């Protein structure tokens, strides 16, 4: 129980505070380091199979987690129909397995290609191992603890809501199998890792490009308006 | 009319001797760092050839620059649209790889000392500067096809030669070997840069005051679209720091009144630098005209710095009297706009490059007949008629048209007729063995007159350092004083953006996280 409180009522706050404080600190003090550190220039082929699948599959799964959390009622109504539930779960497992395979490709690429290996840091490996654990746990949970889409709404969602409202209630998830709990913990471990690793490229996603004019001109001293 | 100033350049290819001193000067100052070994912000290519990176001119492969929608006449990035950029952000399908450049290496010199005694000479084995592993075979280098080394493999694959007839290719080999010339290249600091437009992070920008295109190292997030977006492949990706880098036109030197290092060190004195004024309102218009009109359109947006209207508009835009005076002395204005003998490189990429080239004259003066070397068409005085130099050019004019005028052969002819006229006129002045009618005919064909010919000769053959490099007053203090005559450092009545722009590393460019 004490362990539950430390891991699921205290650690999440530590993780989020770390992410925010260190994230801002790093942005202010060492903005140069905010980069995705793309290695496509050194190796193209394995990245083609790994990177695209990894990012897109992961984004969709992440989006499903967030939608179920934010729009619980709509989610519940949607999966009330068994056909939709099975389709959704099937899709989730397929995407989950895709992320595992894609990440395995990316990890092997980092391990086996000498060029990529030299540009890989210890933190990169820590991140890869954590991510691999997390997505594998996710697939395991989806396969053997059915149906996640359903029980997620009555366990993880109220727990996360309690965290967000600063009245943490670990009782919602206390009786869940440990493997499910590990997956939940993994989410916050990744949050804690976020500001220290290349994961910061997540919030650097250049969405502003869509409305920015093509050309960027910066004046050292802004001139008077043209007549 | 939105008058802006642009530091721009002219390279006179007839004077380039291909010594690579510019490249080395640049390399030693800017790219002698980890991750930057393969970068050549300045490089010298042998043409015909495939260039650096290999086949950079082939935009079907690299998709750099802009293209004109044939139906609407509108411009779009050849790479992809904005949604395409975000969609391809995890994998850029058109990104060149390091192998399209070369894998940088050094040598294991210690091996020379450590090798035990044996029958063979020890060698200094090549070591990759990326992996640190031995490289058994070096397959490419930064200047692999220099002086046509490796031709016909390299020269015959020059993208500018596609569609050439067998007769034209034969002309290239007129004296038994392929003809060639050198093409030094740096960043063109374009008016409509493809790299800026392609960068989703908005990290690349054009400096308003002088038009230098820079990459903010703090804003770059390694989305690597700029490398594809630049049709000249002059943006390089630092694989070690995860940042893109490019030629900065040595702005720290310019701001202290010195020309860029590659200009300063040029042995053949082929390089000219000066300010031009242009109309920023007409950039898109000039970049959107059909191929054959591109050079003229670009000339038309470069403004006459002596025109009172232009001067008034320039002042209204905050361009100081001093800057205007420098623009009036600019050699680039003379070569490109006044004399019309300098041309942009590959204007069909539609980025409006601001580095112009005076194309080289390559008359066929001799041919091979049955294994003997014969000087052709020798006149009565032993002087081959120079007027026929154009028709006898060893490189087909179409080749130069591919390079410099988006296929418009007429413009190339006009340039060459003028260059020939200058030579004939000066021959008359210095040696006096050319018949008067031939001189008059040359001047008429070249659309020039004795004064202009004299001026072109003077700036081509006898320019002083200060005539070649009219470095505008970009010193920050100077620029501030000219714009804000009453400077008050206490209340700071002048706006600055210090700390927001610029290249300067305040920390070691390395991974720390």
C-alpha cells in the first residue's frame, strides 16, 4: 500500500514537476539542445521502416488514451456496441504490435550500424529500453486483460482525474494486476525522462508552420513603416 | 516599391583557375569541426561534372527549389506542401545521405611507426571520422571528379547534358579530350530561398538589412527539410550536433569591413562583392514568370541606385545614405544589371539566387586531324578571327543556357557577344592588329560602345581590392548610428534584437543531454 502511494500518488507529481521545471530550464539555458537529433542523414533504409511506423502507430494509440481520458462519456457510448469495441481493440493490438516491431528495428539499427552507434548516447539507450518496456507492456495488457477500453474508464481515468485535481486516490487502481500497474507507472517514468532526453522534440513539433508565411525576414532594428 | 538592400556577388569564371584556395580558407575558419567535416560551404566543381553532392542539379531526385504550376502560374515548393512537410517529418523521402557526399576520413599515421618490419611498405590506413573504423576503400571524396578525373563516368552524367545530341557531345571532345571549366559555389543568399520556406521550425531567416541567409542554431530542431529545400544543396546537416548549417557569408568579417574569407583569399581574383537594391514587393512576381524570362525578371527587380525615386524609397525604408552610396559603387550592380554580362546559376530553381556568374569563353582554337594538332582558321596575321569564337565555342551554348539562363540561348549569346566585343576592342587598343571594321562590327553585335568596353575591361582585368569588394557599412555600431542619429545608451532609444539572432555558439556545439 505504501509502495502504491509512493508510485502512484507521489511519483506522478515528481515526474510532472521534473518535466515542467527541467523542460523549461533546458529551454531557457540550453535551447541549442532542443533537437530531434535525426540520424536519417547517416542511415536511411532501416529508418524508413522504423521511424514512420513507430511515430504514426504510437501517435494514434496515445491519442486513443487521451480521448478516453478527456471524453469518457463519448468513449463509453462509442464502445457500448460490441462490434465497435472488438474493432477498436483489434486495431489497438495491431498498432501496438507495430510499435514493438518498429522500435525493435530502430533499436537494432542503433546497435548494429556503426555510424548510428557512435551518435547514440547512454540516455538514448535508457529511453529506448523504457519505451520498449512500455509498448510491450501495453500490448501484453491489451492481449491478456480484456477489454482495456472498458476497464480503463473505471480505473485509470478516475485515478488520473484524482491526480489532476490534487486529491490522489490510489484505491482506484490498487487491485489491478501488477503488469497493468507497471504500464501506468511507465507512463510517468517517460514523463520524468522527457526533459532529459531527445524526447523534448515532442513539444517542438512545428505545427506553426501551417500558418507561418514561407519567408522569414528578421531585422536587427525594425525599420519605420514603409510609406 | 519596397526597397531593400542585399549583399550580392559576382564570380568571373574566365578567371577561375580551380585552385580551391577559397574552399580551404572557408574550411579552416568554419567547418573544421566534428560533424562538419564533410561540409563545404564553399566548393569548386569541375563542369561538366556531377558536382557536390553527386548530381545536386537533378531535382527529380532531390526536389529542391520551387516549381511553377503550369496552369495557375503560382509557385510551390518542389519538395512538398506544408501538410506534406509535417506528414513526412519522421522520414524525409528526398533527403540526401552522407554517401551522396562522402564519408569523411583521416589517416592512421601511427600505423607507419608501429608496423613490424616486413617485406612491404607500411601504409597509413584511412580511418572514418564518423565511426572511427578503418575504411578499406575510399569510394568518394569532396572533389572526386576534379579536372574531369573519372570522366566520362562523372562528366557524361552531368544533368545539364541530358538531351544533347551526339554532335554536341562530339563538340565537347573537339581536341581529343573533354573541355571543362570550374564552377565555384557558395550559398546564393537567394531572395526567395527554398531552405527558409521549407524549414518547418522557422529557424532559417534572411537578415533584413543585408539579405544574408542564416540558420538559428537555437531554433533548428533537425527536421532536415532545408537540406532538401535548397536546390543548390548548400545547407548541410551536422550529424553530430543534430543541426543544419550553411554559409554565413562570413558576416562577422563583413561587419568589420572585410570581405568573406573565400573572396579575400581568391587567387584568380574572380570574386566581386557589393550591395544591390531590389524591390521586395516583386520577388514572387519575378520568381513566377516562365523559364525563358527568369533572368530578365530578376534583372528587373534589381533597382538603379542612382534613380531619385529609388533613393527616396530606399531612405523611406531606413536604408542609410551611406548604404546607398555603397550600392552606387557596387561592382555587382554593374556586372548584372548595367552591363548584363553576369547570370544567375540555374534560375529555373526560382529561388532568385544573388550570386551571379560571368560565363567563361571557350573558343575552339585548335582541332585534332589525323592525330595532329591544327590551329584553325588562322587569319593573314596569324590571328584567328575572334568574332567566330561564339559559333566555335567548345561547350555548346545550350550547356551554358542550361546552367545560367534556364535554357534561354539568346541571353547567353548576348553575353558572349559583349565579352567578345570587349576582347576585340581591347586588342585594337593594346596591339592594334584588328581591322577597324571588325571592331565596329563586334561592338555593334555586342550591343556595347568603347566606353563600356573599356569599363568592363578595367573591372575585369585591373580591379583593385577596393573595387572588387565594396563591403557596405554593416558594422553594427555604424548601422545603428546612421539609423538613429541621437543614440542614448542609457534609455536605449534604439531597438535591438541582440541574443535573438545570429550564429554565434555561446556553448560548445555538442550533445549534452
